[in-house]
């Protein structure tokens, strides 16, 4: 498992962050729920996000008990599940979309285990470049973590704002691609303001790893994205985009344009 960015890497996530670093730009990581608002609309949304400047797209696998997610993503997951979306169908959707932008599969552990031992290979073949599990803390299951870390996929790890520096270092050493810094405690969901200690938290994490840092949880507009990115290498926007996509694909893409413009300003 890699603890730093490789000088030369075939992984599209590493390549994208290397390009961003060389051009002094910040990453826009966009989250969508697989199969929401419908399978066809989701594919349209993915293509639109790529066209509007998303650097990485996280595709969430709908799950019946999404304990880390707030009401917006919970609702989208329930609707996607009701329409028959599964992890296997998510991989088929990703293959169908055939994107050039790096893809991170965002999932809970149970759907991954239920999909079989070859699921990581199938995900890679479908076009997935990284994987993020919300409910597999470092040290909780070393064999499973090794399975994930030894695959072709970047293993994105989450870091909470209350995490001590030594624990941050351990988490980053057992991950690759980038580190997802949770901006605040609680579940996902748009917020009116960012945590006041975000920069301090990001600096602590920066002292513990050379991996890129992307801040998520609560970012809902361009102003917040620009502020969060000033303390990191990029931002993750989820609930705000999912909510907008429930209104219309155009609304989600309009939000994406505003986020991209804010990050580039």
C-alpha cells in the first residue's frame, strides 16, 4: 500500500492530482448516487459532470443502512434501491458511461463483501480507479484492508477532524490516491458554514502525509468550496449535487459550473 504519490503511476487518480499540482489548480470531486434520479439520468449526469470540469467522480453504491449519510443521500439511496440498483448494476452503469475522468466507488463494506472475491477486479475492468469504504477503519480488519490495498484500485481513506496526528499518519500509510478529510463530525449534508478549525485540521493532516487532501461533508456552494480548497488540494461535494440532481440534471450541472469557477478564480 502506498503512503505517498508515486513518481510515475498508471492510476488515473494519481495522474489527475499530478496534473492539478503542475497547473496549480484545485480538485473538484463530485459525488453522485448510482441510479439516481434514474439510471439513464445518472449516466447523463456523469457525462455532464465530466464536461463541466469534475476532476474525480465518486459514485455511491445505494445501501439500505447508510449510517454515515445525511437525509439527502439517504433518500437518493432508497429511491435507487427501489428502482433495482445494486453494486453489480453500478459497475455496469460505470462501464456504460465510459468516462475519462477518474472514478471512485463509494460504498459500505457489506455490498462489497456480498459481491464476491473478484469484485475489485470487476470494478477495475468496468472503469473504476479507486474505492472508498465508509465503515472500515484502519486496523479493524487487516486481511480485508490488505485485500483492498493490494488491488489495482486506489484505496481512499477517511480522516475525521478529531483524529490525532499519529492516527492520521497510520490512516494515510494504509491508503493511496488521496485522503478524504471530513470537515466536521456527523453525517453528510449541506451546511451554511465551514468548521472554524478546518485549516488547523488540514495542516495537522498535511504534516502526516504527502497524499493529496480533499475536504468534504457540508460544502454546498462556490464560496465554501473556495474557502475549503484554500486549506487543501481539493473539495468533495455530495449532498448539494445530489439534491440539485433531484430537481434536474441542468440544476446539478449549473452548480458544478459555479463550483469549478470558484475553485479556478
